[in-house]
C-alpha cells in the first residue's frame, strides 16, 4: 500500500521541485523555455522576499507532483486570492488522486487565508486537465485571454514616455 503525503515545500525540496518543473516543461513541449536554475527557484521560494509557495506531493517519500502558487488580489471582491501557476503530477502517478489531493490542499490554504477565489490557467489542448478541473468544480473562462510582456518588450514598456 502506498502512502500519499502533501506538504508545504521547504528549501530541501528545491532539487525535487526543479526536476518536476523540467518534467512539466517536457510534457508541455516547452523545455526550451526553462531558463531558470535551482538557485533561482530557491531564491524565489525561500529568499529574503519570497514570491511564490509550493506544495509537494510524495508517494512513499518520492516527490511525484507539485503545485506552485502565489497571492493575487481581486479588486471586485476586495479580497486576496490564490493563483495556481502550475499543477503537475508525473505521468506514472496520474489517476491515483494526487492531483485532486494537491488541488484540495490548495483550496484549504485559500479558505484558511480568507481568499475570495482560487484561479489558474490551462492550455486549450490539454483536454484531460480541462476535464479534471471541471470535475473539481472549476469554471473555464474562455472569454479571458492571457496577456504577456517579456524580455525586450518588457524593457521597452518600462521605458515608454508618458
């Protein structure tokens, strides 16, 4: 019988988390976009000013999944929220309730912190994830589109004249 454990990530989890991030990137065919390092991940999660948090799913002590999240804010609700940046379970461990356990624990964190909502995005081609999220009670907001400014475009934006 296997034992599933969901815990808040600690600095000792950084190598496991980084490996899971790389596995996620492979799954999404985006490995070329992973430019960060374990040190950068550690700084972002546990540095002087942490920007994100993570939950780690372990089966019999092995890290097999994670949820990386951070606070956002709803101006309409006038409450904090949680934004789930990534939820991932290694393919060999899917279908065992691990993703559900991660999402449930994140829901508990949101309720404990008096958050008004929990949000995330899903790739439109990822039908298994979309179906899973809908089973968990999520509403897919197709009318919203992601806007992103990075790299040179971000530098240009930051220096635009008024």
